[in-house]
C-alpha cells in the first residue's frame, strides 16, 4: 500500500498559496494549510485538507503547525513556505515597522519554518520556498521586499548544503507577477510600478513587453512547479532558485 504523502503550505488559503494547496490535494496529498485566518478553503478542498491557525512571524506557532500535522497523519513529506508580505515603498518612506513586518514574515518566517520542518522530514523529504524574481534583481521602491527575497534564496542555498546529507532537498520557486487579488491590491499602491495606471492594462503591457512568451504565469503553474520539485523526478535537484516567469529574466 502506497503511503499518502503530507504537505504543509503556509499562506495556503488564498492567492498563489491556494493554487499550490489545490495542486497537492488534487495529486493525492494530505494538505495542511497554515494561515492566520480560516477562510474555509481547506474545508472546500475536502477531507484530506485541514487548516491550522498560524502566524509565521511566531516560531512557536510554526512548531505547533508541524506538531499538528504529525498528530494528524504521522509524517511530514513536503514543506512549502509560501506565506509572504509585499509592499512597494520609496526609500524615503521606509520605516522600522515596514522593515520589521516584511522581514519577520518573509525572511524570519521562512527560516524558522524550515527549522521546524527539518527536524521531522525524512529521506526524500523536501522544502520548497516561494521566493520571487525580486530575489534575483532589484527594482525601484522595492528595497525591503527585494532584501527579504534575496535572503530567502540564500536560506535555500545554505540549507540545501546543510540538509542534503540527510536526504532532504531544498529549492525555491521565483515567480514574476502572478495575478491574484493580493497582487492587484499591492499594485494599486501609489509607489507601485503602475503609478496609478489601470492594473489590468499594466499587467498586459508588462507581459507583452517583458516576457518571452507574451504572458504571465498562473497560480496553477506555480503549483505544478512545486509538485515537480516535491516529486522523485526532481531527486537530483536541490539548492536551486528557479524562475517561473515566462521568460522575463532568462538565465
């Protein structure tokens, strides 16, 4: 009998995270969604999905999330660190509150989630960090977010070396814009790249002028990439930060 695998997805109840959660669920996984608020998405997915209230800024809650998962299924196979916070802000307006919120969510949350999961992941276990193209190149009014995502990529590469001897692989996915309600809200901020232009028009023009394929990736495509990294087909891949960007930044 084949064991049903278990995945945790932080921030897995909406946006890109929801697409990732659904991808794993549809592939037969038990899915534990860790997020601050329960919007009913786990219930909507079905009986192999559960919600656990989790603020990734609090390491103890991340440890509790892993314990909850182990108490339910008895094992943890994949950890997807998706929870994140994004906000464009010019350097003159960056304050310690913005810095603290973004660093604690994107960087501290990722590190301590990896720590909580690594203790219990077995041979062929996998950590997938949802980073960003902003973790590889800077952009205006985005210094704090870029700093955190560059850091996520650094964590990914370092832990791949550290956890590799245990048979645990660590990779990152680096999307460009993925159209979600959260992204659309962020792009409406005055300091965001559209600078007041209609968000839909901005994204269409960005795709045409910047991506090789003339389009932007979907949440479903991010989910499929995560499924691949979690699979044995990716057994030789670790320490990589892979762009899912339709060719915006070829490497």
